[in-house]
C-alpha cells in the first residue's frame, strides 16, 4: 500500500539474466543512473554520483527485457523501490532493487523499433470455489481469446487497432 514507486533513467550496466522456473519468467539486470549537471566554475558538464539498482522483472516483461536489452542501452524503469540491508563478511551492505512494472528504451537518447509479442494460451481456469451450483467451466482459450479481440469484431479476428483500412479513416475525416 504505502510503497515507494520510482522512475529511474539510466543505462543497462549488465546483460539481463533470464530464467524460467515453475512460477514463470524472471529476469534481472543492473541499472546505472548518473545525473549530470552544469558546473559554472569549470564551464562544462560534470557527472554526479552513479547510483546502481538491481532491476527485477517477471512474466512477459522478463522475457521481453531479455530479448530487447543489451549493456549500454539507455532505459527508463518504472517500479517499486526495495532497499535491503545485509551484513556480508562483517561489512554492512545496502542494496537497492526495483521491482519493475515497465521498462523501455529512453527515446530522448535514440530510436527504437517496437514489435508486439504474441500471447500464448494459459491453461483453462476452474470456477471459483464459492461459485453456485449452476457455474460452468469455460472452454480452454475462451477467456484468453476474449481478452485479445475487439468488441464487435467477428470471432477469431485479433485485436489490431491500427489494422483498420485507410478508407475507413478517410471517411471519418470528411
């Protein structure tokens, strides 16, 4: 509830490490965030202190991060800040982690080409335990198909808001 949500801008410092286990996809990478400021005395830009964060991603975000990011890429990370304190070899360490909700290339520093990923079907879900006697189980894929189709579209037509024909858009302008 009272979590610290941050948006960090920086560079990918380590190659994303991706793994898949029984709970799904997980990926992590290190983010280096260095502020720059104008030093009037030196009349030049100067780097400030570099902060390092371990960025954790899960599910489809983890798979997309592993496929999209490389060391040195400028990125924007939005997520929950988690600060951990631990003692290792008699020395106290403070680690800052970000549980990412979104990760993307920083388009202020370059260009990127977006490619939409396709969604794989999840296993059918059982009805809730408190469902009435008349509750029925959905067919496999029924719920997933509904999430990816446009309202009023014929069955089996994927949701593609940019896939409308140009003549349809032109008719709206007249």
